[in-house]
């Protein structure tokens, strides 16, 4: 891994896998308070066209939630870190089944976090997120609650991210999402580039490298990505350069 900026995308050869929060949009105090930058939706559509359609969003959000923020962009998307997927706007969303153990984790979290708690709970159905962006001092408690929520539940694990602890299902991740898309047109035969900022994106970086491509990490921190961009603004500038080149 270096701190070098990535080369511009090669429209004839690359496929792009793009994370959302902290990568394409800046963080906000709450999940639905994020703002898509002016021109952001058009930029996505332009880059997707340049790549012959080989641009997928790979996010921890539900696809329905992402659609609410991106409107009619309608790109191929993996949601819930790969538990959901869809190739194009309007197509049915495929959902891999959620372990029944998620219900027990939900009960444990509800026992630990009561209304008014500084830690907020985001229930995404297939995953549960403990948010402490508004109360950074609660990070250790959020990690402890996450660990207790999955204790003894073999199908689940708790993973820390940017001001969150997420209770997720094992065997589902961004690497699988990259591999699945890469088997199908228009992604098949293209060199994958995965761009992301958080712990769950590390799987995506590794999968892209295994398939002959590379990762681009947004922001600081140890990473398996080969390249780095400083922040969301730098990502938008790189996408714009790739779209025009
Ligand atoms: O895979 P991503 O698209 O990066 O999604 C990861 C998580 O993103 C969201 O949380 C993050 O963004 C919030 C809004 O800016 C912020 O408040 C939070 O601190 C961040 O961690 C989303 O709410 C989660 O469900 C996603 O898993």
C-alpha cells in the first residue's frame, strides 16, 4: 500500500465498485441527514456511461434507502454489505436470507438501549447498527453492547466502523458482492477498482486485488488498498477526471 493517488479509470478496461457513506457522501450526524453533493447524481451517471455500465454501488445501507437519496440514478447496487443485490433500476432486489439469530441480537440490544439513550439504533432488518457519532464517549459502551448482542450466536458478528458498531451476519460481505458482479456483464472481463473508506471496504479492496484490480482508500488509516485519496472531495475530482479523460 502506498499513499499515491490512483491513475484515472480506463473506460475500456475498468469496472468501478463504489462505497457510499464516507466515500461518495460526507458523514452526517444521522444516516438520513447525508447530502448528495450538487452534480453528484449526474457524475455517477456519466462515469457509469463511460465505463459501459460497469459501475456498481456497494453499500452497507439497504438499496431502498440508497434509492431514496440518489433518486433515479438506478445503478447496479449491492446493499446491506452484499446481502441485497440488484443489477438495474426497477429490477427486483435479491435478498439472501437473514439468520433467525438476528432476532435474539435485536432483543439483547433493545434490553441494553432504552429510549433517550445517547446511542442510536438503526435497524436495517438484515443488520443492526449502534450509532455514537453524536456521543463519541459512548464508543466503549457501544462496542460492549455489540459484543454482548452476538455472544454465543455463531451466525453473527459485531464489526466496528466510523462511529458505529454493526451487528452483521457472517458469510456476507463486500468481497462476495464484487465477485458476484464480476461474473456478469457488463462487469465480466473488466479490471475491478474498489473505492471505500471503512472497515467493511477492506474485503472489497482484497477481492478487487484478487481479481487483478486494486483498491482506493478514502482518508487515513491502515488498509489493503493500493492507492489513497484524501477525502470525498478528492474522490469527486478523481471521478470527474475519469469521466472527462
Ligand atoms: O458501506 P457504506 O455505504 O459506507 O455504509 C456504512 C454505514 O453507513 C452509514 O453510517 C455512516 O454514515 C452515517 C451518515 O453519515 C454516520 O452518521 C455514521 O456515523 C457512519 O458510520 C449507515 O447508517 C450504516 O447503516 C452503514 O452500515
